[in-house]
């Protein structure tokens, strides 16, 4: 069964450092998303990406965040200068034109 | 902003019992989805609802899209230990292929064997 793969599963970083979270979406999917889930809270939309550009972003997705699809298979989320409040589970998702999005298993980001 | 109110927050039941949880909103949704999340995993889609009034089953799970398009429920019949997890409702407000999901806070389900 096809799946969305995220790496690493857990990332610990110092405050102020840059992190890159990586995702390999399902191969024939066209729409890509990043969501985050702060511990004990609901899943929140960050950004959607289609046709090599951002389609929509939330207020959370400020200038510290960026996304890239550098090589046609990977989809990355970069946080330039991490803050303590960026600690969360980050989920990548992808979908095709028909079905609902599939989610990866998540990357737990801990900022210390 | 758009908000989904999900209840109950948590449930602790005996194996074999039926479970019911629901989501409501002040906004009209085009799609209601129910996901399950297990520890260390991402959300997995259980049921998708696309039409007001639609009632859909997936094994022991049944979900309905409310007539007003502002609510949905999920029922699990004859619960088993592997039903343990967090159940989220989520929905799309807009139309089209590229739509973000709005999420509820989740219902944490524990099943006592």
C-alpha cells in the first residue's frame, strides 16, 4: 500500500537553529500539505502546495517557514530559526484529484 | 475563525460496548471526515462524508453527515481493544481538489478488555 514517508521521526534542536523536515509523498499525488499538532491540541493547517507553488498558508506559516519540492519526490518544510513554541508533531500529507489526503507518521520536533 | 467542537473529549469503555462521538460547527462544511490516530502514527482516514444526510459504514464504524451540514457523528459498535486511539473529525469548508482540513480536538478512546 502506498504511503507518505517522513524523516526524521524525532528531531531535537537548539532554539534559533534551522531545521528541515522531510517528506516523500505518494508518487502520483499532486497536492501536498504540512500540518502540525502541538501536544494535547488539535491538528492545525500550515500550508498547501500545488504545481510547485504555495496554494494557501495559515497565520502560523510566517516568514520563518518555507516549503520546497526540490527534486520531484521530496517535499520539505524548513523552519529558519526555531522557537520553543515550534515544538510539535509535524505531519506531511498528500492527495490526488479524487481521494482524501494520506498522512505521514509525523516528525516530532523538540526545541530546547 | 472556523472551529469544530468535538465531544466527548475522552471515553473509557468496556470491550463490547458501543461508542458514539460527534462534531458540531457554526460553519457549513462541504465534507466531513473521521480519522483515527494511534500513538506515534499519523491520522488514518476512517470514513469520508460528502453529502448532507449521508450515512456511511466501514465495518463496525458508522458516520453520518448532518442535514444542516454543520455536524457529524461517528458510532463504533461492539468495541474491541484495538479501537483504542484518538478519533478526530475534520472537514473541508471550500470546494475543489486542493482544500485544507479544519480539525476537531479529538476524542480519546480507551477500551477495557
